């Protein structure tokens, strides 16, 4: 059963405790609010200001589990706080573990500060959960995919458009890398896991996947330098650094170019052009 007053008080307290810079927002010179404004939280949670305001006033319908998950992420809650929020709203908290899509506050704080850098937070299956604006400009909005296609390893063998963003000479290696990674996760998580399900789907759909899968390669690691072919600015060679969240199953991937290089200049151009040239 929903605890409306408890939910309202918790939301108000968490909003008041956050500052704009904590969530990647500019403070502004004339700001007088001690915490975040309701409209700012609503935007972070992808809901209307009116809907969020009603929750803080202990009014309105019971929010869905999906809505509560969005609020927990928008308010940068830790796992204990997220679970508490779910219980206040009358829902059972999501299971913690490899399939969790709740990003830790620490990883979000880092991502929020990478305004001028392509970066993304991904799951162990290569599903993009969050991107910086320049990350979207580089690869398109990868969070828009649904179902198995959320995984870049799955798209690699089922969606030809995915390959067009990468240098053709790297395609064979990338195919081996994605298959090796999926094999490792499927073995780790076991039968019945999403990774095992993706393997079954790809074995049924892609002859190329079957051929690479039959090699039984493991431990194929990504190269430090990734070569992209962007439809607007052309070829870019970017160094990819990864940060593993110590408290969760997610990776932060950050793409940078050597200062003074052609790719560095193209990244600066891309920050101006934006995502308009990416399909």
C-alpha cells in the first residue's frame, strides 16, 4: 500500500538536498532556491511538473514502478534509497544484480560533468543506459533501442546500419570481440539469463554469428583506439577509456582524441554540428 505522506516527504527532502551542479545543471546567477526546483526534478525524471508536484503534495494516482524507477534515477538515489522509494510507493523493489539498470549516483556525477566529451554508461551486454550530448552526436541516441536490439553485440549481427559507424577494416575484429564478450557473460550468468537468450536468438538469425560462435574464442579485448566513420565529420580515431562501477554492473566509456590531431578538431566540430547528421 502506498504511503502518500511518507513518499511526499521523502521526495521533498531529496529534492532539497540536491544542488544543480550535482545533476549536471547550471546554477544561474539569480538562483535563490536552496535545492532543485520541482520543474528541474520533473525534467530529470522525464515527467510533467504537475505530475511530480502532485506526488510531493501527497495527491494523485499511485505512480507505476516505471515512474518510480525514473524518479529514483532522476534524483540520483543510491540503491538503498531507491528501494525505500519503491516501498513508500507501494511496490516491491527491483532485484539487485547484473540485470539492474539503476545507475549509481557516483557514476552519474562523473557523466554529468563530461559536457565536452563523448561518453556513455553501458551494461555488461553493451546496452547503453545514458549518454552525454556529444556521445549522442557521435553515435546517435543509443538509448532509444528496445528489446534485444538494445545490445550493440546483438545489433552488430542484425542491423547493417550499426556497422556503418565503424571503420570497415575493424569489422572482423569487432565481430569477434562482441561474440567473445557475449560468450563470457552467458557463461557467467548461466542458462536462463538474458545473455543466453541473446545467444539463442543470434544463433537462429545470423550465419555469421554462428561461424564466429563456433570458434569458441574468449577474452578478445577491445582495442584502446576506436575508429568511427561519422556521416557528418568523417573518420575519427578516438581513445576509449572505461571505468567500472565498483558498486554495480555498469561501465562508463569515455572517448577522447589526441589534442591537436585531426580527430580532435573533428570532435570540436561535432560539438557544434550536434546529432543532426546522425540518423
